[in-house]
């Protein structure tokens, strides 16, 4: 990206343009700005007439000694020196930033296998349908415990499947556990088996 600005040293400008007519000084700073943004001034009288105006010949004659002619057009030596300085500074800054980034990467701790496994598990949870996600043993015990409590409370009631499901949904919501029909069905089955074993 080309730099949008160049250094303007007030004291240097005043001393270098001392005694210069106002119209010449005005055209001079305008040409410097144009050259900074676009490159060398075209060696074309028609272009100068269009950019400078009706009195282009007189004004350019006064300013021409401050510009060097090249194959590409007229350049101002001091302006081009500033351009080179900025390019060098920018290249050094980018190189330094890249070196600091590489150094900081080397100092970063490597992820442990446990954190990598956790990350993979998290990714699986986000991309896998709820019914297919694995449920931890501790969470499943909570599902079973709630199912056992609800079955015990409703043992004497003649509940259909829908009513029982609604009751379980309310209880799991209270415990802030998501209602997963597949997991809940397994939890009910486990709770019923537990009750049968206790009765036996």
C-alpha cells in the first residue's frame, strides 16, 4: 500500500522558498503532493497546462530547477529520498513484527492430549445430533435418579406415555438438564430394572 503522507518540515520549507512568489510556492507544494501520490511528473507541456493553469510556462520555468528529469518524468530528489526512507522503515518494521511473531509462537505451550481430546469432543457435540451424542456416566446417573423418583411418585397413578413424558420434562427442566428422548428412555429402563432388582 502506498504511503499516504510525506514529512513536511516547516523550517526547511520556509528557508528553501524564501523570496519565492506566492503563486510559485503554491504550485510547488501542489506538484510535490501530486508527485507523492502519482509518481514522476509527466514531461508533457499539455499536462502541465492542465494541472498548473494558464500561466503554466512561467511557473514551470521557475520551478524546473527543483526537479530532476528521468526517463519516467520529473522527480524531486528530496521527495524521493523521503519515499525511500519510508519504504526502508516499513520493511524493517514488517520484518521485526514477523520475527516477534515467530518468537512468540515458539514460546506458546503445546496443547496437551487431554485438551486436544476435549476440543475434539466439543467439536463432536456441536456437529452431532443430540440423540447421537455420548452422555457421561455422571450425567446419565442423574437422568436415572430423576426417572426413578418420578416413577416412584407416580407408581400408584395410571399414567400414559405422554403424561409421564411431560412429568419427566418438568423434572429435568428443574434440574437444568436437557430433555433427550433417547437418553430418557434408557434412563427409564435403567430405573425400572433397578426397582425390579430391589423388589426381588
